[in-house]
């Protein structure tokens, strides 16, 4: 039985092992927290907030959300990733230019509510990527640049590196606020909450990567990245954690796509029937092949020796070629 999306989100958000993101292709903010990190959690009717010294997240859905869960193929020939997006319909895109939004009266922390908020014009559809600042010089520069696309304004990017504004991702599901610094162009994103602004991806005007199997017309307003069976929150590999996979399988059963479920079941049945893999009816769609390969990896990770010859035949193509083919 499905529970209301807000209740599921609030339940998942209480667990620091899960990561979160709001964004569109090339413009995204991520919120994560450590097990021992100080956190202030506030829950009321229809609202859930988490605040740490490095960032904050508020869940306050403005519209009904549709959950879509999926697995993704990893490039290490063994593992996979997974995610659950809470989606809304993609509205018409706003002009992709800098726009002043006034003081951020809806900021999660009281001390940020009189800071100036500017939409950078890099999100699409239901998502906005904004910056928030008290810095007078940055406010002046952004005000003068209103109505212009930020990616053509190198002086603005330089000013933002100097002033280090907060980044604020907005969607119909809520917001993510990142307090940590913006790294230099040749630097790495800090551990913990951070943002990505990638001009080449932004220029595609897409809501998400083609590797994310959302049905046409839907856009992720909020995505949870549940605890991985293969990696820590920092991306470090560890042995397969069957309990983490089992926890996500419950979400996948409820929120996964029917066509993915059909492929998983067909692969499981074929492998366990003892059929020869070279005579199998292998999926002919890219997504179907990805799901089938992940199913073989999942069976192998659980110790199913029958999956070995199937993997030897079908799980050989580099993941990058399958994902982007």
C-alpha cells in the first residue's frame, strides 16, 4: 500500500544515510548530512525541515507528487545505483535570464530572510536555481544583469566566486539551500551539501539526463538517493549490503515502472529455469537491456551461481556505451 508522498519523504529524510537533490540537467543542488552532524528537524502539517551548519532542506509540496523509482547501471562491471524521484508535470520554461526575486522571505533560517534572492535562469520547467546574498557588490552586479543570461557573463561568475552566496534550489516540492562555498573552476565540490552548474548540460534545455527513465511529461521536483548497497555517502566502495538493497526493492516494487518490473521478472524466470543464455529473448530496447543487466548483477551479488553464464554473455558491454547508446 502506497503512503502519501509527503509522509514517505519525511520518513526517508529522518535517515542521514539518504541523500537528496533538486535540479534540472546541469543545474542541481544536493543535500546530505553526516550521522553525527548537528541537525535541527522541524515537522508540522505539510512541512518538514532539516537544517545543518552546511545546508538545509524544506519539503512543503505545493502540488500532488508522483513517485518514480529506478535502478541505474554502474561502470564497474558489478554494481548499480538507484533513486526515487517525486515528480510533477513540467510546466512551460521561464525566460532563462537573471531575475531578481526580492528578499528571500521563505528562507529556512530567520537570519537569511532579508537577503536578496536572484534566479540565475539556468533551471528548466519546475526548477529554479537561485543565489541568496547580503553582499552589496554582488546584489548590484546581479541587479544590473537582470534580463540577461548568466552563462554569457563571466564577470558575474567571478563576483559569485568572490562573494560566495548561498545557493537555493526551488521546486514545487520545496527547497534545498547550500551554505558551503562554491569551489573554483579547477576545484572539487565540498563534501556535504553542494551545487553543480554545468553550462554544456544546461544548454540542452533538458529536465534530466536521458539515463533517467521518467515518463514523458514528468519532471523530478525532488529526488531521494537512498542508502546504496555498494557505496558510502562519500562514494567509497564497500562489500554488497543486501539489507540496503532490500530496503530499496520495497520502494522499487511500489514506485518502479511496470515495464522495468516485467523485464526483471522475465530475466529472473529465465535464469532460474536453467535455459541456455544464448537462446534467451534478450530485451531489444536500451532501457530493457540496462534493467536486465542490473537484474543479473543483483542475482550474482546475492550469490545466485546460475546468473554467472548469463553475465558472461550479456553483461560485457561497457556501462557507458549502454547508458548513452
